[in-house]
């Protein structure tokens, strides 16, 4: 297992309910360890994941598939 993390910037501001829903959707991806939003910054999502099972492109695409405009931060 090789754990890394990525930050995704979501243009829209998400309510706590929307944050929780997106976190739960991402948890279902094989290899995702821990998705979570930064406290007080409802547009920054950090995802810890196993690089042997998934990658940043999949994580970003799933976020966008949920209807959000999103970009990887620092890539």
C-alpha cells in the first residue's frame, strides 16, 4: 500500500450536507482512504488514497461527475 494525498479545489461552496454526500461518494472508490474538507473552507477537499488502486484523474473525474466544477491543486 502506497498512501498519498491530493487537494481538489471545488469552485462551488458546498453545504455541510453536500460535503458529507461527496465524501461518501468518494469513499466508495477502491483505494480511497480518507476524503475530507478543510474546516472553514468548503471548497477545498483533501483525499488520502492508495496510489496502487486509484489515481488523481479518477478522483477528479468522480468529483466532476457529481456536478461540481473542480481542479487539482498544486499539480
